[in-house]
C-alpha cells in the first residue's frame, strides 16, 4: 500500500485549558484533495495550523512525506514542500503584487522569474496590475494572489484555510476553479472550509468535524448523498444538478 503524503495521527491541540482538537487522525494521499469541514469552532483551523507548524500540538504525531514534522517550525516546512494559504489571505497589502510573488518564489531562487511569469499567465489580472499595491485588489483577486504566491514555492502539499471566506458566490466559483487547476497540476491539497457543500464537491475525501473531533469521514460523493449529513451540515435541500 502506498504511504500517504500526509498522516495525522491522534492529534490534539490545546490553548491553555481549552481543548480545541481531540484525537484527530486522517491521511492525505498524494494527488488528492481532502477537505475538513464543520462549523466555526469545530477545530478545522487548529488542525491545519498544527500541520503547518504554526501551532504546537499538545499530543499526537504528524508525518509528511515519510518524516515526522510534529515539532518542525513553519519556516522549515516550506523548503520541504508544505505551504499554507492562510485564512484571510494575509497578503502584504502595502507591497506590490510583483513583490508579493517574489516573496513566494524566494525559496527556489534561480528560475523564479520564469515561474512568476507563469503565474501572470495563469492569473492575467495579477500581470496587468503587477506594479500596484496588493491591497488594491478585490477580495477574490487577493485570494488568487495568495494561491499564486503559495504555488511559487513549488509545494507537494498546499494547505488552504477558508479560501471562500467573505467572497460573493460568483467569486467563490472562480476560486474553486483555481483549486481544481492546482489539483490538476499534481499538487496535493488539504482544504479547510466552512462552505461544506462546495468543499465536498471539490474533494476526493472529506472529514466532518464537531467540537474538535472527527464525527464522520468518507468519500465525498458518499457524504454528499447522505441525508443525515445534508440535514446537519449542508442544509435541508439537496444541491441542484
């Protein structure tokens, strides 16, 4: 059996006396999109921040590409191929779009100019406005910039935390189209989303979180067809085909 690219084993995350995540385990196979869905406070972001080295787990183990990264700091994970697109995008608003992308490409140095040009081709709006401050972009465009910046690090695994947050439905569709492209390029994706239906439609596999624990897991198509899941997490009506 092929070893997963990411393996989260019995993970716990605490903030003082608050236990945000309790004994969570799941695997992410290379070339797949796995999503963690649930309401605010379910523990989704705590999990992804633990995987990316931003938060130190209080228990459990995290393996990436066969190596134990449980205690590895975030800046040391980027060269290993693990990159996060954080919640709220966190672009450098006063710097230009070009400067933001240069920050993303600095991990690999040589050849970064060609890689940035490739991102301008993929996201024409970024190329057209490359000399403008990144803060001048719309919310959806800023999300595109955040994804492009992450992709310039040439990740094996990209972690996306609430990429649709605060965006209009049309823009959400555009963001998920970009996520589909990232996956088609061969990059593995771990997606954290409050928009459970949209996330499961994009994913290979899903894990539903409640109060810091995984309460259901399975192939996304199966979860989307489950009436109990639909009523509890996706709204009472089935999605229109």
